[in-house]
């Protein structure tokens, strides 16, 4: 049984003490591929090195909306240079975050637009951060069409989900769907077409219910998949096959990793 974790910050400092063991444990549990998105220019190199050294890890490069206030124009030049010299599977993690109280929406939108243009230039899918900003993200991906991608940690409505799907995007579901009180996300996970869903952990963040707010890890993905299978009345094998197939379809360069 093979799984793809389509979003895992394995380069994060929370894994400094045992990164290799965490990756090996995930592989032992069937997580064959781990997508590692960067969040700013400062970690492009560490993501690249990690994905070179750890089997099954695949890099994406981008500037996260919560890091734009320490970004500069040269970072976009560095992103282009990194994409030219590194076999990335996507541009990401990029997007908008209107949840945080102290934010510069105009600056977020500037970097988002510029990175959508870069993704289009390199013909790469994008990994989207959409927290409290789904309609605004949709507006920009309609305006600047790209080669699809993933709406990470999706938590919107059915109509918003369908809008992303119509634009060639898949929806990322992870630890949140393991909480019984997350009724809207669980209903979407249960009822959306299975070929529109990919699995993710967002480790070390968004831990599933059984971790009691502890550090999340890619090895938790099969158990998250089991919850999805239960919600949908499917077998775990069926969920593994479907979500892995969808991840490989929306991120075609995964075949290189």
C-alpha cells in the first residue's frame, strides 16, 4: 500500500533531532513520497539538500504569504534561479493568508501574483496556502491560469471546492478531518469525488486528533487515510490507490522522485 504526503515541512527545526528516523518511519508505513514545500528564500537550499539526501522527498519552492514581509524583489530572482537548477515538482507554498491579524494583504497579493507568473513561466503546478482567503486566491488563479495544483489544508465550502476543481486543482486533506467536531471538512472529505482529494500532513503542524496537539509527522498519513476511508465507506487500499494516483496526476514530476 503506497501513500503520498503532498505537504510536509520536513526541513522544519522540529525535526532537527530525528529527521532521518522520521522519514524512515514514514517509508516503513507506506509513505513512499513526501512533498517538501519551502516557505522563503532562506530555506530553498535546505529543502533542496534534504530532498537530495532523503529518498522519496520531492521539493517545491516558493515564498509563503506569512513570510512576504521579510522578502524582497531579489527573492523572486532567486526563485527563478532555483527552479532552473533544481528539479522542482511545484511552485509552493504560495498563496494568501487573511487569518493573521497583523498582515499586509497588498504585499501578500503582490508576491502571490508574481509567483503565479513564475509557475506559468516554468509550466509547474502550484501548492496553494488559502487560509481565510479562498475567494481571493480563486480570483487570482482565474486571472493568471497555471497548470493546476493543490489547495492545501482546504477548509472551504462545497461551491469553493468545486471552483478549485473546475480550475484543475485538487484539494488537500489532513489531520483536521480526524476530529469529529470538524463536521464541514469531514462532510466534504466524505462526499467530494475521490479523484479530487489528495492526502497531506502539513507536519509538524495540523496534528491529527490522537496526537493531542503534539508534533505531527509524515508517518501519521496512513492513519489519516484510514479515517478518510471510514468516512467514505471505502477500504484503506482503495483510498491509498486513489489518492496516490491523484497526487501523481496533479504533480506529474513526482515520477522523477
